[in-house]
C-alpha cells in the first residue's frame, strides 16, 4: 500500500452472524459490503479481530473492514487495524446505523460524539479520539419505539428492504466521492434528510 497519508481505513459496524445480517443495526456492514462489490474488493481475510479486504477506491488505497467482535467491542478491531496499517484517525471512515436519524437519511460528519451508539462509544474509547469522519445511516422508522434495541436487532420490514438497494448504492457513492474530494465536499453533495427528521447539528 501507499503511504499512510494517502490510504484509508473504512470500517463498517455491525454484529457478526447470519441472525443479524438483515437487521437495521447491520447497515454499516451492508454498506461496506456494497462498497466492496462496487470496487471489486473481497472482504474475506481474517485480520485484527475483523474480516478485511485491501483494494483501491477513487484512486486511493483502502482497507475495508468489518469487526467480528460484537458491536459494543468494535473499538478493539479499529485500534488494531489503525495501528497495523498506520492509519491516522483523520483517514478512518466509519459507516454505521443511527437511531437518531430516520431511515433512509444519510449524514456525513468530520467528527463528533458517539451519542448513544455503543459501537461508536467503543471506537472513541479505544482510539482515544472522536475526531474521525463518519457516515451515519438513518435507522429510525419514524414512529415511537418501545425498545430501540429490539427494533435494531430485528429483521428489516419489507418496505425497508425495497429501499435498501438504492440506499446502499447512495452511501457507496458518497464514500467514493469523499475519498476523491474530501469530507466537506461530500457533506455538501450527499447529506440528505428523510421526511420528519428532527436532527440537530453537532
């Protein structure tokens, strides 16, 4: 790979195992899988508590990774991968579901607090920094939830599955553009709100 200054580590968050594959909490995994498919990268090699694949996106070397710990321990894999590939936090891009945003919102941010997301809490704790870019993928259904955890870990409804394909392509395009043009330009072009969003700026 090229120098660390030019390479990216792109981390999708989710839970391993077939029972979680089609749940809202695995939108990060699904987005990284689509990114890999679009750029002919195989995410199959065990690496630093994750499955990883090395390739090129938008002319830049990348490592795509899916931690194989559970969501609330994702930071360990992030720390090990960043150390192995000498990736500065400014080039660690994290893709994850966000219950604070309605589906299918997409929100790119250059940094920020983990809010209530356990995977992001683990990353911030393990990395000792929250100054890394991220793509937040809306996961709220737009109606009151008795249990956010139960909703996130249950299979997606048919209406979501019908929109999922276009959402994953949209997120992938956003990541490809971000790598080529930078976070600020990607925010301007690809941030979008779903109807009914009450998101506040960070």
